[in-house]
């Protein structure tokens, strides 16, 4: 339980339709069901990617690197870096079969995606650039795939269909966008869709 002093240090919680991230008419996410399995999965994943960007919008390096609560190493910047690793692992390595080493994780720092997410504008810029490059690769790969039935190989050597990778990535983003909601509210009290 927080002491009275700790509660005073927290941002004031803001909520109201006027405080939402975007007005409904400017929201790039598709709110309605779309026809076809591929389009549906691609749309859900794209919308979660947009959500992550919205949750991080307008924050400086200090805010993006701010940790949730001790002892957690969770931060918005860490989530960007973690999701870069997830995109890379599933689309480049598992599905495309590329030799694509981790961007942030090393034997010396296996949790480098989160642990090394420091409040440095250059680190933030690189994190966004890496994330956008992985998202672009994934979108291009999925768009060019002849079907969702194509298979790749997991790190354990098991076959996996593209559709399962897409569902997994939707789950991964959904989980971490929930984290991002709480992190953003802790930073400046802002809540939103």
C-alpha cells in the first residue's frame, strides 16, 4: 500500500472522452470486423501496433525509460525494444528462415531489451527505427505470403503456420498494450483507448 507521501507524488488520473488519445473520426484503427481471415488478422495486429505508438506518443526519453514499480524493469521503451525482438524472432527467423540475431539480447545481457532501455534520446530513436524496420518487414512478408498455411520453424524446430504467428503476435501486443496503459497512466495520468 502506498504511503500518503507516495500518493502525492503520483500524477492526477485524467479520464473523459475529451481526453482520449484521438477523436473517433481520427483514429487510424479499424473498429469494425473486416472480411476474410488474413485481412482480419492483419488488421487486428496493425491496430495493436498503432495502439503501442499512441501510448508512447509525446513522451521524452526520461518518461519512456521510466520503470513501472520496483523491482520491475518494465518501461515503455523496454516494451518497444521487446516487441522489436518478438517481430524479428517470429517473422524474420521463424517464418522467413533468416539468420537474424537479436537486436538487444546478448549472452551477457539476456534481458537487454528491458534492462538496457535507458533514458537517452539516441537510444529511443534507435528503438523506434528498429521497431519500424521489423514491422515493415513483417507487413511485407505477410502481404507476399501465398497463404496463411505456409509454415516456418520455431526455435525448438517445430513447424508453425503463418496464421498461428499472427495470432501469437496479436496476443503479444494485446498483453503489452495493457502494460503500456498502466505505464502511461503512471507517467502522466493519461488514460485512453
